[in-house]
C-alpha cells in the first residue's frame, strides 16, 4: 500500500513538473524530440481536448461510480471512441479480467516478490532497465522515486508467476506503459498476466510461436486485402518478421505516438488481439503506393519505418476510426482459420 501511495505521489509530482515544462515533456513523462512540430501538436490538441472532455462526461455517466463494467454494444462503442485517462485503469482491469484475478488472489503479487527468484532472470531484467524508455523522465535513475524499481518488481514477479515465459525482451516496454497508466504495481502485474496469458498466448514463450504465427497471418491478410504490397514483399523475398515483429511484440509501444498506442490498447483489452491486425492493415493499406514502389529489401524496410510516423498516426481519433473501416471485414472465424493454417506451416517447416 505504501509503495502504491509513493508511486501516486511521484506521478502527481511529475504531472506538476510537466505543467511547468510542458514544452519539453508530455503528460506521460516522455521528452519530445528536437524536431517536434509544436504547431501541428497545438492544432491537434485543440481538437483532442474537446473530444476527450466530451468522452469523459459520457464515461462518468455510464459508470456512475461502479467498479464493474458490462460487455455490451454500448460499452464497445465507447471503448472504440476512447477511454479517458481517469477511467483507463478501471476499464482495462474490468474488460481484461485482471480485476477478477486480483480480487480472487489477494496478496499473491507481494508473495511473488518475497519468493526466491532465479538469479539468471534477475540479471536479464536488470540489464534491460536502462534500455526501457530512456526518453521518459520517470524511468531515469535520477528520478525520485524511480519507476525502474516498480518495473523491475513487476517483471520479476511475472517471471516467477509464469515460468514458461520467464522474461522476454519487449515485456519491459509493456510493463512500463502499464505502470505509467495504472500507477500501481499489482494492477500492472495482473494486466500483464491478462495480455501474456490470455490475449496474446505464445507471444513471449521461448519459441515465440504465437508471434511468428500472427506475423504470417498478417501476411495472408495483406495478400487478400492489399495484394500490391504482398506482391512487392514476395518479389524481394522479404519476411514479415523483418518489418512488423516490433509492432507485434511491443504492441506498438515505441512505434506509434503515445495517445494512439493507448487508444489501441483500450480496444486490445476489450476486444482482443484482432485489433493488432486492424492497426497493421490500416497503416499498410493507407501507404500502399509508397510501399509497393520500393525497389529493394532495404527500401521496403525503410518505408515500413516511415509509415509509423506523421499526421496520419498522430491524430489518434481519426486513425482509430480508420482501423475499423479501412481493412473491411475481419471476423474472428477468419483469424482463427488463418492462425491454424500458419501454425501448421511453421511447425511442419
């Protein structure tokens, strides 16, 4: 409890610091790049804040002080339009089943921290601490308190909880984002469990079969929906893992702008992994001409980096509308069928 209160105090202090130095650091503690376009950002924020204010009022009325969140068409529509920051932890916890797990297992997270841990996992996690969000002031060793300690705890506890997974690179970014939003180690732990154990099974296992499979599934979806891009990939013999592996393993963290990632995660926790394909397909389809005109493997890789930047992905409201329109129909049955096919292809190779 004391740890959580300290973290909340730290986040409040950080928020205050951001307001005093808003030109340099965003509300989540990320430093802005030297070439940051403030004019474009101000234009976006003038529209963004108006939308967020409207959504916040609607969410407050919908929830009416309740902790439980029913899954229905209305809530799904609300989630797709964005969950306000003040309700985000509650919605993620409720929609993913993480809250139920926390309620059923009181004290479990803290018991994991007290257990005897594998020194090899500890060593690997520690090595990744300084690599996690070096552009975020809250994760720096000079920060007081430093979120690296909370991050280390969540990753170590999860490694002990799920020994089949242990620790895998990419998990540090996910846990870090969860801590930024929840301000709570225990809730971040259970949200990690929902993501890795239920929503994205086999993504972070030693073979990463789930990750390999979904990259191949994306390839099949591109073949069906954006054939020009599939053809250029095939012509230059470019494997999908070369261009989209970080998209999937980091769940777009450090790939897309923060507000856009959080909107994607709203839907990911509520609707499941299908959202990852919608995001990828939307970016690829929108940039079909740019990608399909590439003349070499290196050009293709460079253009896949380009499409994750710019106004199209920065305007999170418009972008999120697009991901449910541009790719067209994407049924669970189709994804399941493609996953089975791709799994068989990978395991029989």
